[in-house]
C-alpha cells in the first residue's frame, strides 16, 4: 500500500465494498467512505455506472453525493454519450486515469456535458476507472470534482480499490442484470424520494410520483389541467427546450424564486421511446421535471467548517445542513445516499468535534467564530501554523 494512505481507513473502505456485494444498499456507504477519507477539498461525489455506447444509455449500480435530479439528467442525456464515457470505453480493465488524460481540459469545458451538467455543480475534472466491459457496455467508476487540491491520495486509494470493487460487483451478480435498453419504469419513478413530474409539450401533467403530487399541491402548480412552473419567460425557455434541434438538453430553474419556499428544480427534454410509461392517457410526456431540496448552505460555509473542525468536505456539508435546521433525512435525499452513509459521516463529525449528539453539534457550530475575520484585511497577517 502507498505511503499516503492510512491502513485503517483503507481497510474500512474495502470492508464496506465487500459488504456491498451482499447488500447492494451498502454501496453508497462504501463510496462515501472512499471519497470522504481520501478525497481533496470539495470532493464528495462518486458514481458506479454501467453504460452503453451507440445508442447511449446507462444504469446506476451505486453513487454517493448524486441526488435523483442529477441521476435522471445523467441517464437521460449523458450516459454513454459524454466524452469521459466514450473515450474511457477503450481503457484497459483495471486502469485509472485523470480526465485531463482523456480530453484536453479547454476542449472539455466547451462540451455540453461540462456546460449543462458538471459545470452546474462546480466540477471540471474527474478520475475515471475501468472495471468491466462487454461489447458496447462497460462498467466504470467516476469521481468528478472541482480542480481544488491534489488528487494524488484519492487516485492511490481508488487504484487499490478498483479490483475489490470489480470482485464485489461480480459477487453480487450485477453484471448479468445489466440490460441497458430503454428502461426506467414508472414504478421506479414513483419510489424516488424526490418529486418527479412528466409533462406533455403543452405542459399538461402526464405523470407525477407521490412526492411530485405533494409538490404540485403545496406549490399550487396546477391550473386548468396545466402546470404553472414560473413566469411566462420560463415557460418560453422550456418550450424551446422541447425542440429536438435545440443544443441544450436541460435547464435548471427555481420554483417560487425569491420566496422563503424557493426550491431548486431541473427540467430536461425526454425521448418518450426511451422512457417506459411516457405515453399515457393524458398524452405523450416530452419534459421531465425533478425538484430537489434547497438548503441555505454555501460552499464558503462548508469550507469554513472543514477548516475550523478538521472535517472532510462531506462531513462539513452535513454539519452545515444540520446547523441550518436540516436533518440527516434531508441530507440523504439531497445527496442521494442512505441513512447508513449519513450515520457514517455523523460518527466522524462527532469524533472530530468532541460531541455525541446533534443538538450539541448545532450549538457548537452556532457559537464558533467561523466568520470573525470576514470584513478584516488579512493580507498582512502571518500564515497559520
């Protein structure tokens, strides 16, 4: 094992990986632990995905830090079609590369995958690992993140973990399950914790899962059989999105913008032939809306918490959400992880802050002088020890 890695941390991650082979719900804990323990600042996302080239498609085996909204956009528009996936298809099994070795950074930043997806989350680079391949299908591990800090330790950890992940996936017989055709049933959408709405080209409701129906009622979106998502200008933008010739595949927006109940959402054009259940009695669904929680947590706040208490980025994000009045359940839904993953992060937070209850943690954070020097000139201060 490389000198960079803690033996105890690495052993814990490998243990979680093999636990996931017996219990697939454990995957997000394994991936959360991998990025949280070894990732540079602001890295807390990992995706384990089967993808198919020509035509593009995919299926998530597992992920950490990827909510339903991001999953839906990725599968519908970028799985098997983005530059990392297409170029990574020819990687040797077991290899790991930095994204800059697949495509020049300047060229990548001009792609729709960067502009319409990763860029929305402040990400521009990634680590891509090749785990398995069957014809046009391949299983890859992708860890995207911002260009912030060295990825050397994370690369070493992922390189050593790749064979364990591969074995665990095979043990779980997930390879034989990967039929990557069209797809996602309405029953799967109905189980999604995030609100999902399917609209016709006239903005009539074709489908809504349980959370989506609650969203329509709480925001009073329905009006005469059609949905009002915002001002007329927004509807014009979304109508242009429906044009198959349009370059943009998706558009972020906010429900009830500028109000205390403001909520983030993503609209995306869908191909009804690739979405099972898109053709309903109400019409053919052409637009999918996925909404997400919108906690008042900034990257600056996360960075301050990380530096002040020695937390990982994922731990600092959870701490900030709790301090803002959120719950671990909110974090699970926001980041697309299980309760086990949240408990794993919370355990690390308690150990580093010296508390043993959430109420104590929130009180400690509220009393910490995290922003004491925000308005002071600091250029001439000595560097911290």
